[in-house]
C-alpha cells in the first residue's frame, strides 16, 4: 500500500508540475502578446501625434495661404484672360496668313497668265512689225522703179 501511495503521489506531483509548466508557458505567451500590443499602441499613438502636429501646422498656415491666394488670384485671372486673348489673336492671325497665302498664290497664277499674255502680245507685235516692215520694203521696191 505504501508503494501505491508513493506512485500515486509521484503521479499527482508530476501532474502538478506539468500544470505549472503549461501555466507558465501560457503566462509567458500572454505577457509577450501584452508587450506586442503595447508596442503597437505606442506606435499608433506616436503616429497619431505626428499626424496631429502636421494637421496643426497646416491649419496654422491656412489663413496665410488663403491671403496669398486672394492676392494672387486676380493676377492669375488676368493672366488667363490674356492667354485667351492671345490665343484668339493667334487664331485670327493664322486665318489672315492663310488668306494672304491664297491671295499670293492667286496673284502668282495671275502674274503667270499676265506674263504669258504679255509674251504672246510681244510675239504678235514682233510679227506685226516684221510684216509691216516687209510690206514697207515691198512697197518701197514697187515705188522705186
């Protein structure tokens, strides 16, 4: 019976030791999770603080930026209007250039025709003069007996 009690005692102690070891490992795991969550929480708080600082800086600069925008906006509007006017002028000038090119081409075509007509008139004049000289010479020969 003593032997049974001893074996039973050893088994109970072994069970208690196993429980203590398992409980210790579980506690260590929980402690690790708590440290990890704490680190995550600190990181998130730091990120939140940084974002808050950036927001505060942007909010502090907002009135100054709005004042600068109010100062610059009329100049920007004037520049936009000038750009629109210049684009319209450029478009008009391009149309005028195209019209002038067409007129030049027409004038060059007309000049070519005029030169052709002038050349034809010169050649007719030359032929008429030659015929007239020929007639004069023939008349002069008939009068000269």
